[in-house]
């Protein structure tokens, strides 16, 4: 905004204060409540705005120890947040890559490995596929790297864990 516009707006506000007026308009206006409660409007705003911005999903203290984890629902995504043995924080979809069930039911805890309750497929807290019963016999030359948990970009900054959406800003420091 240009300096002249700023001065003009400030003078208008000071004039309202002097005349003891509360509104810039001649009369108050309202918005229909559907603007705030309409599911279709929310879905549109979510898709176009909310899901494209970095989002705080947890406080760093919630993953205070090596191998700690928390389960969250954020931006409509079932998430598994972990702190690996190297101190890094990772975010994954809390979904088994084999049959799509929820991988972790506990809300929080400390584990080095996560095992699906149905067929015992197992991943470490870095999201790497560890194995499954009879895996080598049941699958023709599987590419284990393709079975890693689905990673959601995240970063730990300023005491919080932030999800970084795709597409969206990937450099949180620059965004902030």
C-alpha cells in the first residue's frame, strides 16, 4: 500500500472517531451464516487455501524422546509422527501399505517398529519396510523401497512440527 493511501485511510478513521461513528459504511452489513457453516464452501477453502499452507501439527515436546510417536488427524489425513533415533521428526500416513488399514491405534507411545494388526507387515520409525511373515515366498522379487510408509513432508522449527504441503511452500523459514 502506498504512503498516500495509508494517510488517507488513517485520516478517514480519525474522522470516524471524532464524529463518534462506528462504521465506515452508512449502515451495518451482515453475512449469511452459510458463509461460515457451508460444507461445500469449507471444502473449497480447504482445497484452495488451507491445504496449501504449512500447518502446525504438534508441539516438539510431544515427541520428546527417541522412538516416541503420536497419532494425529490433520488436514483430513491420518498421520503417524515419529522421532527417529537420529533425533529427526518424520510424518507418515498412518496406513498399512499392504491392505490400507490403520497401522497404529495408540495415540502416543514409544516404539522402534510399527506392525500392522492384520498381516503383521512391519516398518521402523523411519518409515522403512522391515518385513512381513512369509514375505520372500509370497512376492516375486519385491522392491522393498516401494513399500516404505507414505511420507508427508514436515519440518521441526520454533518448537513446533509443521506439515509442508505439496504443492506449497517447501522452505518454512522463507515462508514465515
